[in-house]
């Protein structure tokens, strides 16, 4: 897993979405201010995004009855 910032053209399918769409569009729809969008933390596995700060997890990374391990990530921002 890699922790990185959002990149132009990123696509993401979070839990509840029928298919992947541009991350930029999802953030815009959620009314995330533009000045914050480029600073959001993205957790990726190779080229596939698993989680984005402030959004539900990817459908493939969501908890289910067979889940055995959970990775909890806390993001702390300095003032």
C-alpha cells in the first residue's frame, strides 16, 4: 500500500457506487473546496485506489462477514 496525494485523472469506486468515476467529480459533487482537493490523502494498492480521505472505502476494501484483519489509519494535520 502507498499513501500519496490525489493525482490528475484518478478514478475511484467507493462503496455504494455502481462503477468507478473520476475522483475530481466525486469531490466536486460532495462540495469539497478546491483548495482542499489536492491535499487529500489517497491510499493506493499499485494503481488501484483503496481509500480517499473523507470518502467511503473502495468497494473491494469494505468490511464483510469474512474480514479477519482491519487497517486503521488516522490522519493528523498540523495547525
